[in-house]
């Protein structure tokens, strides 16, 4: 939330006329670093278009929308003039409030200002004060209660009030520029026009009154009109609001994902969105109890070794149980981390070191803690932060064994009886998995990133979560009521009654929307002009094929078959694989099944496959590269797939293809296998997830039957940011224009060659991403199952033309933030 400071205020400035006054304001905006010096020309241009007189001696000059690039950061300054300057006939001005706004942060200041101006005595004091503090105070004071004339919709006494409800579609909300557009338009009608938002009522023809609403992006407004041309006025105003009130093309001006817009003044802590949804409730701080081992004498080294091996065995069993429980609750992919934890217990070097310490007379707990802690510290210090991130896993496992040695029960964190928003420094995956979603309304962590296992588990448990929010989240007392918005990545602290009411309304609205979307999940995603986009599911387990159908998916666009290979001691046999694929084909009952051949390597290791250690696993033997180097394994999988293809529509998809040669080699093997099992041909497509593949898309399109763009990997490789990197991963945004341009290249190449092209990376499930990808020409979007219904419903709101125009705007952006800030059509 933006606040005015003393440095933003100049008192007693001399100006001969309006132009000089605006120049003074522009100079101060530039001096404060809010805008480039040229912004003043834009402010004068804006003034030439329409007068920014607010009333009671105040004007609010600001720049033109198209000159937004001249704004460095959002800021508001106040210039108090030594003498009145005429802004227009009968419009004397003493306070010039200069605005350089990229987004809506300043709207709270304007709302406070307009509140202050409602009081004539206060506003004239402000015009003459010689203390900057008075101005600062007036611009930051708590909002006054709603004016007395506030009346809920429909209570007007005349009985001829017409009303429409609209939603502010730009992120900037009803700030000065759109409010001016609204007021000017309303002024063209004879009807009396009022606007209501969050219990306040404003005169729709008066800019200053409209600003008192403090309506941010996404806010709901009711427009009420009385008089002979009321219906026409409402139609015109609704159309103007729907088209953004002149803000439609302003980058940085929209929240496309449904997220709560609090009233001005609510303190927000910003983190990284990890799991969508809104939670409202008391804060509860989770502190993982850390077991510290004392070096006690053990009766004998043998006894110590026995105690340790029993604890390790018990830890292994516990992890097995957790794994099973998480598979059931959240799926195999999410549970895989606990198998990795089990593997850490099998570390032979660690065992040897602990044994040596025990032999020199240390007790089991101390020896274990000493050896594990040294490794954890070593991992944390490694320059490769992905490796350093594994420290959290090893620490988690080390503590588990210590608890068992100490005879301490490892239970779920002790929670109060009523549900809470849990805040924590960091949550170990096992802590997250043990959380009871009925008692955890939301999660907020100081550390972490959106691809951390904690975030993934929270998503699959449906718990709204924010990660990486910084230490401030721990500074608030337990029991304090907060609002957590997982989609926006915000924790709102100390929300007042007004904010809580609005958050509850939003939450109820979100639930209703989800339920509504779910009801229509079996209807296709047909755009308003009849264009249809295919919506399929990404799955990782056999049982999920049936779940995909139930979720409304029109088939499986990506089955990550490697998950059938990971958590076991040996690779599945051909028959076992056949059974798995056949079960999925049957469950899909005629809907297509795209089986991606194993994508092992990178961050996915199979315990039965010993591969040489690599310095850069994501740049190493991964995906198809591995299959081509393990032809027996590849052939076995292809045999099973071809056999299952007799039962229904199966397609083969090759992961991590980086060259035409690899595709040719894979096709050759596949064709030989097909002949062996006497199967009919099956479409063989490739994932486009490596920059070389996107650049060579025209050549690859000649030899692949279809493309599916894996934007998760494409993003990490194009932006050179490891997708599991603890600090870079949050910036590896698939909506980065560089990634979108690679998608555009790929789609164009596929389309020119007459090949179908889908997208199966995470951005396909993002409302903004889905629209852009559709506009770029993708024919199918494949996504995790919980997103299917919402994306289908979302796409039905747009036409292909709107999607194309939106995609063009996205391609022209310079940053991912600019893309995310584009107002949805
Ligand atoms: C991708 O890279 O976008 C993709 C869908 O594959 P995965 O996430 O399994 O690497
Ligand atoms: Mg991938």
C-alpha cells in the first residue's frame, strides 16, 4: 500500500497559471524518481483532453495512458500553491496532487484525500497549512465512515430507480483516469446517477465523489439511475466499464486470476502464489520441534548400532506409510518425495561415518546428528542451490530418526481446536503431508518456492497457500485474524470488519463459481464464435485416467509414464506396463490417451537405474536421450504401448527431443517394434520443450505426427533457470514473452505443416495462459485435472478474435509481469 511521505510534499510553490502548476507537479514527480522528466508533457496532454479539477481547491493532474512507459514506479506528490490558480472557470486550485500510477497502489491515497475534502473546514486548512505533516496526515488518515446518504441498492424512495451491477475489469480500479471517463460519460445524461460499492454511495457525475469509493480492480459496483434517459445511461455506462474505462490497453492494470481485492488500507504481506483459494481465520505459528542430541555414553557400541538401525528401520516404515497416505490423498507424483527420503536412509557413506563415530564411544543419537548435520551444512553451502535445497529433505529425515532414537512421538503439529491459517518459517514435506485440511484453512511460509514439494502438496490437498513471504509473517500474534489469498500470493494482516466482510463475500463467490464451473465440465470449450479448443488432462497414474473423465477432460493429453517406473526396485515388465496402459485405455472409453515415453533424468531418478552422476542433470541424459541409450528399456515400453493401442486411441509422445536425429532414431526403433508386435501404426508426436526444438519446429513438424509444447521445461531452458531452483524458480514464469514467442514459432510451424499442436505445460491451466495459447493457435490444452472445469468455463467467455488480439498484446510485452498485468478482454 502506497503512503505519502513528507518528501512527496512541497508547500507554498509559486505558479502563475495552470501550466506552471502542472510543470511544478511533474518536476516533483521526476525528482522523487516516480517518472521521467518527459512525463510532464503527458500530464499537459491529459489536461488538454480533460480537466482534472477535483473540487474544493484540488486538482489531480496525471499522464496519458499511452505514456505509461515514462512512469518508473507508482507515486503521488502534493504541491501546495502559494496562491490560487484557475484550473477552469470558477475552479480555483491550491493543492495540486500529481499522480504517476502504474497500478492501483495509490487508490487508497485518493480515497483518503477525497474523504478529507468532504469536510470544507479541513480542506481549506490543507490549502493554507505551513506544515507538511498536516498534508501527509490528511492523505493517510483512516477512511471516514460512509457518508450519511449511503443507501443500499433498491432503497431509493422514488421507485423508478434502474440498476446494473458491473465489475471493474482493470487492475487499476476506479482511479483518477477511469473515474474521469465515467463521470464525463455520466454527465452527458439527464438522469441522476449514483454508484455504490462496498456500502458506499457516490455521485456518478462527480469525479471526487467517485474516488471516495476507493474501488480497486475487480471491485463490484452497482450503478443506479433515475430519470427519463436512465436506461440509456446505464447501457452506456455498463459498456464503458466493461471495456475498461479507457484503461483497457494499460499494461500493469489487471488482475486476471480471481483474487480478492481488499479495500484500501489493509496491510498486505506479499509472497509467491503457491495454491489458489482464499482463507480467513486466526494465525497459528507452527514451530517444528527440533530434537537436539546430547552425547550420552551408550552401554556398548553394539547397543548403539542396534538402536540406530532400529530407528532407521522404523523411519523407513513411517516414510512408507506417509507415502501411501499421500498417494491416496494427492497422487503418486506428489508422494514421490517420501521415497526419496527413504533413499536418503540408505546412504552407505553416512552409515559408515556414523558407525565410526559410535566405535569411538559416541552415542547413536549424537553420532547420527553429527554426521547428518555436517552433510546438511555442506549441502546448504553448495553453490548449486538445487542441491542446497535437498538440505531440507536430509534435515527432515535426520530429525525423524533422532525423534525415534529419543522415543519422541512424531505427530501432526498440535493445532488449536478451531481451524487456523498456519504460518511457519518453512514446512518439511512430511509436516505438510500430515496436515489435516479440515483444520488448516491456509498456509503461509517465510521461505520456499512454488515448485517446492510443500507447495505441490498444498495444491493437491486444496489448501490455499503462499510461500516465500519473508519473516514479517511471523511477527504477528497468534490468534490475530488474517486473510490469505493463495492466487494473489498475499497475506492480509489486521483486516478491519469491512475488509473481512468483503473477503467473505469473495470467498463465497469463489465457491459458487467453482461449483458452477464444475456443473458444466462435460460441455466442450466452445468459444463465443464457435471455435472449439480441446481440453485434456495431465495424469501420472493408472487410476487417474478414470478421474480425468470425471473431471471433464476430453482425453489424456499427457500421461507421464515415468511415474510407473520410479518408486520400485526394478523396471515394470512388459506385461505389467501393458496392463497399466490397457486399464487406462479402457477407462477412457474411446477418448484419446497420449502416452509419453519415460522422462527419467533431470530431477526424476529411478532407484533401479544407476546412471552416472551429472553436474547439470537437466542438461544431461534425460527423457528421450535416456531411452535412446537404453534401447532394451525403450523397446519394452514401446511393445507394451503398441499392444495396448489395439484397445483404443493411443498416441506415443517423445519427451525432451532436442534434434531431428533423435526423432528419427526413435521413430526407427518404434517402427521396428510395431512390426514385431504386428500392431497398426500409431501417431508419434514430440514434446517441444527445448529451445532447439522450438527453433527447428518446421523441420521437426515434417517428421512428427503432432506437437505438444511442454512450457515447464521450455521456460527453464529458455530463461536458463532451473525449474527446481529455490530462488530462481519463482521467476521462471511460463508467460514470459520469450517463452510465448517460442510457442508462437512452434505453433506456426505445426500449423503450416498441418500438424495438431497442444500445450501440456503449467501455463495451459492458467486463465491468462489458456487465452494466450488459444490466441496463438494451440488446438488443445492439457492440464492437471482440478483445472479442467475452470479453464473450460473460462474459455467459453471469449471469441477467437479476442484471444488472438490478447495473444498479440502478450507477444509485444517486454516482461512476464507486463503479460500478467494485461487486462483480460
Ligand atoms: C513440461 O515440461 O511442460 C511438461 C509438461 O513436462 P514435465 O512437467 O513432466 O517435465
Ligand atoms: Mg517436460
